[in-house]
C-alpha cells in the first residue's frame, strides 16, 4: 500500500500530527510512506516507520512548492493521500482514497483537529521516533546522575517569548536547595540563530550546572536529550510540543496564542498563561504581529513557578 502523507511546514504543527502518522503505520503495517513537509520537521518525520521518501517542501514564489510537489507525486498511483494542509493537490493525483483536512477547526485542539481527517473518535497522541545513534549522542550530552531541567526560552516570534530574565529567575528558584530540582543541571535548547536572545540566560546560570545545547545538536538529538530530561518549561513552540511527545512533564507558557488549541498534549503536560487572555491581547490597539515586542509581561515568575510545582505534584500523584 502506498500512502502520501502531506504534513506541515512548522515544527509544532508537524509534531502534533505525528499521532495520526503512527496510527496509519499501525493500521497498515506493510504500507510504504511518502511524507511531504517543510524543511524543519523533515529530519524528525523521516524517522517514522515505513518511510520510503521524504519530500521537503521549500517555500517558493507563487506557490511554486506545490507545483514542485505535484511533479514529484503525479506519476504514482496512490492508495491513500492524507492532506493536512487542505490543498488541492490530493484532488490532482491518482488516488484510491483521499482524506483532506477541513481548515475550519478553530474550536478544536490541533491534535483533535488532525484526527478528524480520518474520523477517529479518539485522537492519537503525538509520537516521535529515534535511532540508536541519537540516544547515544544524548547520553554523551546528558549523562545520568543529576536531575535535568530543560528550558526552551525562545520562540518563532518575539510576542510569544517570555522575558529572558524571568526564565533565569525561575531556573534559579527551581534548582535552589529548596526548589523542585535542587542542584539540577539546566539544559537550554534552541536554534543557532536564537543564541543572542538566550545569551543572558546562559550567562546567568551556574557554569557547573549549565548544559548549553543551543544550535549544537540536530533535531533528533534534541528529542533524545529531551527524553533524558526530568522537566521542561518553554514558550509556545515546536520544542514545547517535542517535549510533550517525549512524555516528560512539560509546562507551556502562553500569551498571544490559544493554549486551548495549541497547548502541550498529554497526561504530563500543563499550560500557564498571562493574566490577559488571547482575545484581550489581540484586541489591544498596540497589538501588531509584525513587531517583536513581548506580550508575555503579565506572566509573573511566581505564577510560572506555582504552575510548575502544580504539574510536578500531579505527575507524582499519578505515578504513585
């Protein structure tokens, strides 16, 4: 069986749809998968079982990336095309079955919205995959012996980024002798181009406890390192969704995005948002998505710490 799975360009959206991909693998264990997606999530999705090809969609002028994808896929007869981008492509290919996600899912969490394309009553949770070389690299970066607090202090837009000095203050509280993770190492994640934004956090953490992973490891190794971490705190980002998929306690920080739609998914996750809700922020006369000013200022360190402690207590109670 030949399946074309058209996933997303953004990392977070792609991760949230991986439960659907795993569902297809389990339902059709002999299927040969071709995945089309953006360049950022491609290294992760390529590790899914039964993947024959990954077609990387580099954005081009006048939607030229869709034309390029059509040329790469039109010669094959597909048994199933699953299109999560609500494009016309599925209708322009020779396919036995087509499942195209309706774009009007604004009242559903994105995991539930993705599951609707196959009419699944229960949404499959996101899952990600690794190879032994990735887990081996993670052991080298994060050897056992000390708890690891993982931080994702950046985001793809400045408006969603909690002030970096508050990340530093929260980290210091959590690794203090009376904190949740006394003496823990702090692993800081991010892309290479995000280093300037994260540098004050790196400079402020105790050198002996800092594990600086910004721009130093590839995406599958990031996932493997997250799996070795004890707790993750980060802005609304693809990294946050990777941490949740890694099944570690994950606290997402929200302001100018909807946590009810994009919050981390799973039993070990929680969201904490600013004192202002999404509509209040977006209706502010000063709101401008083209600017990089943070809209996370009404989320205090006290509130974030309380949310972290509450999540940790919930996870401990469930485990007990």
